[in-house]
């Protein structure tokens, strides 16, 4: 199956381009707190270390919001409710995480 191009020229970003960039942002955000990636920080939700657990809870909530926003906004592109942004423009729309204080 050909990648979805949102009905725009082939040189415009595909759905896979957005997904890859968002996942890179998610993983890079996890490394801010010395976690290997997003999957790793999420695994600390029930940690006995209260700081790690708090960071994981904040991260999971942020990550879920990022993906919910991304899919909602990209659906608007597909349905013509908004113009297609570049990947960088789209990433700039995503709110940064609010990590808990140490």
C-alpha cells in the first residue's frame, strides 16, 4: 500500500513522515530526564522511586495528549478542514511537557 499523502503532491510530507517526527520528539523528550526512550519512561509509572513514577505519569499523560492531538489535526488535513503543515510547523504546534519538579 502506498503511503498516504493527504491528497497533496508526492513531495509533501506523508503520514509516515509525521508519525516518525512525532515519535522522535516523544523519545527525545524522554531523554531529557535520562530515560532511554518513551517506552522506557512509561515503564516507570509504578516505580517505587517516587520521582521516577511522577516523571513517568507526567510523560504518559503528555505523550497521550501529543498523539491524540496529532491524529485529530492530521484527520483535519485529510478532510480539508485545515491546510497541510510542514513537519516542522506541525511539531511547533505541540505543547512541551511539564515535568514535575525534583
